[in-house]
C-alpha cells in the first residue's frame, strides 16, 4: 500500500507540475505590485508580495544527472526499494538494499543488480528518502533511468522543488555568504527552474553549471569523505523565501546569474536569446573580494592562432599569422568582442567564442585584454562566468553591507517584480 500511495502522489505531482508551468508561463497573476527596496521579503511580516494563482509551489523537478549519456552508471541504494515501470503501478523488481552496482543497457534491456529488465525506462522508488546513490552523490526523491541512443543511459532525479533548491543554494554559494545573498540565490534558483519546466520531455534542468549546480543531499569527495549537499542553513534560506519568484511583465523569466562580474554585468540580450529587457548591464563594485575579480593566464601563441584560424575558417574566411588581439569598444554594455589581425585583415570574434574555444580554464570570463609577448599570448581579465544578471560575489558584498534580498534582486535585475506562488498542494 505504501508503494501505491507514493506512486499516486507522484503522478498527481507531475500533473500539478504541468499545470504550474502552463499557468506561470502564461503569466496568470492575481495581483501585481513591485517590492520597493525598503520592503522585507514576502515570506516575512504582513506577506506583502502578490501571488501567482497556480496549483502548487512545490512540484517535482526533473534533474538530469548525466549531461552526456553514459555506457554505464554506478548505483547503490541504502534501504528497501521498488523498481517500477514509469506511469504504471507495475513492480519490475524490488530489494532490501542494493550494493554498489554497474547499471548497463544490453540489447533491449536495462540491467539493475541481478534484474534484466526489458524496458526503455525504469523508476527506482525507495521506501526512505534519501537513499539512492548515483556515482558519488546521494539523492532525495526517486531516480528514473532511461535508455539513450548508442546503448547508453541517462539518470534523472525526480525531487520536490524545495528540496532541490536547498541543495542548489549550498552548491552555488558558500555557507559564509550573507544570509540575504543566499535568500536571493534561493529566489532566482526557484525562478530559473520553474521557467525551464515547459521544454524537454524527459527533464527540466541539468545538475551542473549548464543549468544550476546541484549536488543532491550528500556527496563524496576524492578521498571518499561525505560532504553535505544541503544544510540546515540552506533549508532555512529556502523556507524564508518559500514560493517567491521573479517576474517581468507578469511572467517568469530565465534569471541568469554568474559567479563574479568583475566590475559590471553584461546586457543579457547580447549573450542569451531568451533574455528579457531588465537583464541590463549594471555597475558592480561589490565583488572585489572574489579571487577571480582579476586574473591572468597565458598560452602559446601558436595555439591561440590555431583557434582563430579554425573559427574564421568555419565562416569561410582565411587568416595568417596572429599579430594582435584588441578589444572592440561596446558602449552599450553588450557582449565584448575582439578584433584579431594578421597584418593584412581584421576580423571580430566574440569574447564567449574565445572562452569556449581555448583550453578550459584559460579565460575565466569573456572580459580580457591580450598581449603577444614573444611566442606566447598573455591574458589579463576580470570576472568568472558569462557575467549576465546577478553577480554572486557581488550579492554577498551587498548583503554584508546590509542590503535585503529584494534590494539585491532589484540591483541586478532593475525593475524586477517579486511575487509569491499560491500553495494549494496537499501535504
């Protein structure tokens, strides 16, 4: 009976999730009022925030734990469990626990432990949560394993939104950051994932910086030591902001953010196609304590030159020997571009193109200057990440200067409207 009840509850949650996403994207707003900088968070006294009329503010989030499909997954379960066919009550296998095992796909089946299951997807439902390990991470909720092309597998964690957020806050921001900064992180992380809930048929977000960092309930480091993926403090920050989201013109938007802007953020529409107008370039003097506020690196000139040649070749252009890389002035706060010259021609390349094309870790952000010294190119840059939206280290600086979460959010998303989701869910 426990299993049937749990499965039915999960099905209701998925249905509620669909209704939530549709209502949110449609911008169904009961009341609309912008929080002024002096107002407290909506979760506090007098509950000043307007409310979105949706079915639940704690739906299941589908988190892809495998950004690239894998030939095999390492799985362990610390207690009783059932393996079921998704969308049915059919139990395919069960056990009291599962020692660490390699999960593989063979022909038309998924092999879990000693069970060879001829099915394309399975869902592992534990009696107690958290108890499922995927690799070195322990997760709350359930795990869905699905076959992928090339006899590979993907693993998707189905977890309640507020549990997911407790891990994201800890994974994205150090515990030493100001409470108001971590509350702001909870709000933008909640908004980000809800805005992504109408896309992919199998999952909503990735567990990495491709979406938002999510380490689950616990994780093991390289030495095998268990570390907390969430904490009492991160859960407090999520509860303090329960149901609060960012909106623009009555709708959710993708609340982009990065680690360190290095002095100013970049206008969103110069980087992301789905950017909204309030993702403006803002000056930020609050992230100077960050290690990557300023940085330096170097590469052999030949390697940089080859990257330039390959990029221009893909556009049908030729390029000789690299002579200079010069920043192109963009006074509108947009994405930085760089003019590359071989002495005969001059071409422009986006800073983001340089960042993703050069070896990982060479450029921490698209903001840099480059100097050719002998046989190497020396880079000096600022910031870490794409630098659109909220600056996490800047948010910490603002928080430690006494700014509230709404004030921090208004600083990085000028004109943002904070609203609270109605909670009609059955707990």
